[in-house]
């Protein structure tokens, strides 16, 4: 596993699939890693589960505040990030909830 600091994402190969850059490095324990992107309902279920396991996480709304407001938040999705040292645990949890890795 390599880490793209630009996208805050773990990558399998030598090139980041998102930004196509190859200047990736070994992940460090405190690196913030993208876990998954979910809508509001599954997002809050995941949030509860992460809290239960005491896994620290960051949650970022994908839409700008203005757009989220105009659509009444219905289509808002959230991206979840966890520190690398808890990534394996968090992704196992997400796999259990959503049936994916
Ligand atoms: Zn990248």
C-alpha cells in the first residue's frame, strides 16, 4: 500500500488512480486516509459504528454549502477519512456494513 498525500488516499499500485501522479510514499500511522463515500443514512450508520469502535474519523460533505442548502441536504454525500493506523479496522467495519472493501 502506498499513500497519495494529494488525494489523502491509499493506493494499491505505484500510480494514484485519482490524480494519476506517481510520487506516492509509504503511509505513516497518522496519515488521514479516504475510507468510503456514503449518503446521509448510511453515513450516519457508519458514523455510529466508528464511534462504537472508538475509531477517530473525519467526515466531509461533498457538496458546497450553498448547493446542499438549495437541495435541502437530500442528495448530500459524505466522505469518511480515518488515520492509517486504524484504516484496516475501519475498512473491515465498512466491509461488514456495506459488503465491500
Ligand atoms: Zn492522488
